[in-house]
């Protein structure tokens, strides 16, 4: 049975792909970015969130359970900064 679980995890990793270790973004890091960098990073973070959702839907367990929440919050920080820049 254990071998079946390991094979399942390998299959999920192959389907979803390895997530790059981006980590979450602090407000300080975002403030130092240009608009172009923020938009590019937003796209990357959304892609990462999509991969995490796919992994979760396939029944895989994340190595970091708080990663989903951190990614969502980083996206929110980026969107807030982008909207603030556009209003100025």
C-alpha cells in the first residue's frame, strides 16, 4: 500500500510540476518594484496559485500547508500596490 501512495505522489508531481521556490512577498519588496515587475510577478504568483489548486484537487498534500494562504495574500498585496500606483 505504501508503494502505491509513493507512486501516486510521483504522478501528481509529474502532472502539476515542481513549484519554484518564490516564497511570499513583503510590502517592502513590492514597494521597490516597478509597475512592469509587479505585473510580471502577479502573473507568476497566479500561475503558482493555479498549480497549488491543481495539486490540492488531485489529493496531493503540500509540503508547506500555509503556502496556499501565503500565495493568496501575496497576490492581494500586489493588486493593492498596483491599484495604488494606477490612482496616482
